[in-house]
DNA sequence: TAGGCCATCTGGTCCT
DNA sequence: AGGACCAGATGGCCTA
C-alpha cells in the first residue's frame, strides 16, 4: 500500500536490524547497565552478564511491543485516510497525521451541517402535510440540535468548514472544493426530492439561514 | 540546506 | 508485576 511507503522506510528488516544493533552495542547497553553495582570478581562474569542479557531482552521486548502499538495506530490512521474525501491517486501524497485528524474533524462537522440542512429542507416541503401519528425524525420536534463544536464554529459558510482543504496544509494535493459541492444533489434524498427542492439544495446560501 | 514528517527507542506513569 | 499509554529525544528521508 502506498500509505506504507513511509513507514516501511523505517520498519524494513534492515532498519529494524540496525535499530536492534544500535541498542545491542555500546551506548544503549552502557546506559542500561549504568548505575548497576559492581558484583564481586567471582560473580562478575556470570551474573553481570546475565543481568545485562536480561535487561537487553526486556528492552527488546518492550521496544517490540511499542513498535507494534505504533503500527496499530498507524493502521487505524490509514483506515481513517481511506474514508476521507481527498484524492487517492498514486500521484497524491499521503495526508500527514495531523492533517488527517483535522480534516476528519472538519468533514464530520460539514456532514453534520449538511444533515441539518437536509432535515430543514425536507421539513419545509413535507412538514405541513405530515400525517397524524407520524414519528419521522425529520419532524422539527425530533431534529437534534447541532453539536456544540459545530455551533461554535466561527463562520456559517459551508465552504469555511473546508478550511483544511487548502494547498498549504495538504501539500497541493487537496481536492478542488467543488468535490464537495455535489454533496446534496448526489444523495438519495435529493434524488427523490421534487426538482425545485433539489435545485435549492444544490444552491445553498453562503450563510446558515435563521442563525 | 532548513524544515516537516516520520519511526523508533526510552523512561515515566497509570492501570489491571 | 506486567502491559498500555504517553511524551521527549534522536536520526533518517523528503521537499521546497
């Protein structure tokens, strides 16, 4: 996988061997054994070496666990990248970790906003003609409020939630903003809505209405 | 060449 | 006690 291109750089067998050699020889081992009391001459050869070996083995074990933990973390990060709406082509550089997290947050916020807008639009069309006993979640009574983080966003402009989709953050690999502009009209909801509503949805105002 | 990003090692802390 | 988690340090790779 392309996303592993960088991690394999450092986790290749050769480099891992070097890493092991690094702690096996010299500095690290000295560090590990530093502060240990000198055993008597008779015991020095065997017990000191044993404790060194024990420490060394322990260190290798701990390092290996930590390495595995970080690999798992990176795997999860890759999973997140896969569902993020940015170009996945081979010519596109992988999102950095921080960019992935920030973009994911913005993406969630934008989807929340889209959902709320959709609920409002559907309610505008069908709300007045609701049948008795209808418990649709689209009814105003059931519409959930926006998340706090979303409500405190500085700008109501939809495109502003794409703040991260800028070249300076994504190394010129960010998708064009219009990649998102079709969000409403491509969903199943919009496709089944009356033509007029569908048009309205695809021409969202710059500001959130009524806020 | 500087700066960004990353993997790895390491020691400390917390939890079970 | 052992494992998980975290953050700092370090060094390598890559790009502008």
